[in-house]
C-alpha cells in the first residue's frame, strides 16, 4: 500500500494553474481513475480532447500530474496523479493583495465544485440503492474553539480520512471491489459570527 504524501501548494503560479475549474475537474478525475488519456478524460468532462490535452500539460508543468506508464496503445499519452494529496492555506498567500485574492478565488471555486458534486448526488439520490442512501450523510456542527483547537481538529479529521483512504486503496489492490464506490467527503472548519 502506498503511503500518502501531502503537498501544500505555497506558490502563486501553481495555485493559479490548479485554480482553473476544468483543471480541478481533470485533477479530480485522475485521482479517481488512477490513470487516463486525454481522450478518456475529455469524455468524462464533456470537453474537446485538444482543450483537455492543453490543460493536462499545464497541470504537468507544475508537477500536479505526471505521465503514467502507457497502457494498450503506446501512441496514447497516459496521465496520473502521484500518491499526493494537495492542500492550500491562507497563511501562504496573505503577504500580497494579488496572492490573497487568487487564494480566495480558488477557494471559492473549490467550494462551488464541492457543492455541485453534492447537488449532483441529491439529484440522482433515488437511483442509488437503499444501503448507499442510508450511508450517505451531511451534518453541521457548531463548536466553540480556539484557533489552535480548530487547527488540531483539522489535523485529526485529516488523519481519519487518510486512514480510510489507505483502507479503501488496500482493499481495491487486494481485489475487494464488490460494492465499492468512489465517495467524496468534504469538510470545512472556519470561524463565523452570529
């Protein structure tokens, strides 16, 4: 089982590269499929192969994806995401107004895409078997914490997610694929005032 490394994006150019909505969809699609060609990804995101190829090259230029070992037709270029999760933090971009604005815009794009993913599930919920509908959840917890406690909570939640990701990856590698689906878990932790 591969050990997951985490890459924290701290430079503005890489953040901008990932901040394009189609690029984030392509990155996510590669995380799910493991490896794919531009043609396969174009079908998934309903875009032209030439446009998808362009955006894949942009992601690769920033080390967010890489070429994978060819499968089948050696003329096709295969892409993959390494065993790396990515994250961004406000503190890495608050030193200049442009950096802060880009980070805020990219964070909003992530939030919109997360919302779209969940709304897509809600639109198709009745088509899922009952056990999946019963297992799916949404919740909101309003807590009173210090900034340090919120940071610790985030680390603990990430540890839990990493453990479950490793479990799912190991099960797939062992051939245990029956009843296994891709699952999105989105968590946010932020201060607010009433």
